[in-house]
C-alpha cells in the first residue's frame, strides 16, 4: 500500500482529475477506477471501515447492489446494462478517497483550490478568445452560438464551470486571502458567470443561478462579495443580450417558444419539444414496469417500442432528466434512492435557514458546507434537463463535492 502512504503523490494524481475532465472522460475515469480498487484493498487491510460505515455510503452501496440485481434479472440487454451498473460503486469509493486524503493531509484542500482556479482561469481566457475571434487558442471553432473552449464539439464547458463553481467557492472560503487575491477571485467569478451565459448552455446557466441564490441565502461571510460579483455579471449579461440577437434568441426567446409560452402556441412543453417527447416516453416505460423498471441503460433500447413513444423525438440514449431516467430504468425503488438524497439536502437547508431566522450564534452548517451542498443540490434538482445519470464524466463531476462534504460532517482523526 505504498501509494497511500505517499500522500503528496496520490494528492497530485487525484487533483489531476480536474484538468483531465476538460480533456475527456477516459483518463479521469481510469484514475477513479484504479484508485478506488487500491483504496478498497488498503481500507480493508488497515480496517478503515469508518469511511464506509455511515448512512450516506451504506444507502449508496445498497443502491449499487440493486442496480446490479435489476441489470441481471430485468434488463433486455444484460451486458449493456452491466456497463453502467457493475462498477458504479467506484463513484462512492472515490468520494471516500477524497474524504480520507483530506483527513490525512489538509494541504490537498489548497491543492484542489489552486488547480480549480487555474482550470477556470484558462477556460475563461480561452472561452472569451473563442467568443471574440470565432476560434479558440488551439483553433477549435464556435458551434453556431455555442462557446465550448477546449471541450470542442462536446459543448459542456458551461456545465463544467457551473457544476464545479460551488466547490471553488467552498475552497475559496477556507483560504488565507490577501486583498489582491480577493479582487482576482471576484473578477474571475464575474467572468465565469458571463462565460457560462455566452456558452449557450441554458441548463448550466440555470444551475449557476440556483447555486448562487442558495449560497447567498444561507452563508454568513462573503455574502456581499457574491452578491456584488453576481450583480456585476448580470449587468454584463443584460448588455450582451440587448446587443446580440444570437445570444438573446438562444438563451431567452428560444426557450420561451420551445416551452409553449409564446402566445401563438397554446400547447405547453416540458423544457423543449424534444425533452417533452423523451420524458413522456420514459414515463410510459415507468408505468409499464413501475417497481423495478427496465434496467440501467435500457431507455435507448426500450424507447424504440412504439407503444411507449410520445411526441416528435421519443428515442434517445437517455430521457434527459435524472429522476425520469431512474423511474424508467430502475423503477420506483431506484428512484427512491435519488429522491432520499434530495430530501436530505432540503432538510439540511431548512435547518440552516431556521438557525439564520432565529439568529442563533451557531449555525447548522458552516459556509463551507453550504457551498458544497449547493454543488450537490444542482445535481439533485429535479426540475431541469440533465445528461445520462450513469455517464462517467457526469458521475465524477457530481461526486467531487460529495467527498468534501462527507469529510466535513464526519470529521474523525485516524491514527496511522
């Protein structure tokens, strides 16, 4: 177990996941898979059962076992279903690795922070270069009105920034900061907010607004700082929307028309006509097998059956909503696992808000925990389009704040 004794080496390898997520899902997933296997062996050899013997992880691993069982007994294509379910437990183990490494060496918090600052700064420079000149610094073009920087035709730069922004803010709160650093981060926040908007990713911009509102309502320190940076960003966004019909059509007019809020269209849609079609098809699949569903990753196969199809584009790889996907593929049982996580976030938020309204000296959550919870909230938010719940890139991205949050609520010193 040489690797986990050399904390600095493993810290650097884990932190490399952040820039590698910009490159693509393969190498981050490789790091997660290998490190999870090593950590499992290391944890059992050294009897570090504390990291697994807690309610969130126990519930998660029960969910993983359930996924494997329904892949075996329910799925039409067992091998395809196993691709997403068999090793899904690695996401929970990865969160435990982050937790363990923070316990062993708090310097990893600073390492993650500066790596995130570097990644965000590079994307900001490259993203704005692409916005103004039509190509980014390595020659990748814009895609219509979409700015994607180094992500190319994946068009997920906004998602990367929005999903990891709460983690960046959380780690920022822990740092010993000089004035020029605060000013730099303030400018970075403004530029990131605007860049997410001009990326054309409507869901990412919604997540940014949701997490920002959540953080502003529930934190104590740096609340004014975030309000000022966000208001400044909204002013720039307003100017850009008024001066560019392409941006305003993409981010404002197109969603209004797609959802049927245009006065000329009386039929209301869920998000867009395509999303509406996917979601209603998935609901029909759920109603046919409400308890166990059709098996992980089976939407792409079962949606071809005409008896489930609704709307203009009923069939896709996934129905573009986590909750609907789990209803269709894992039934009400699988759906309950995700819902229970969302209920916990709402409960913790309520407890925090209660301590604020009652003006209690000690709050239920620290500001650091509030920001991490904001990162978890945007993953669990039910009323928004999403990618594939079992997508490797997304799974790694949404597991990152979980590891930090678990460590913050289960602080425990473990002797070597």
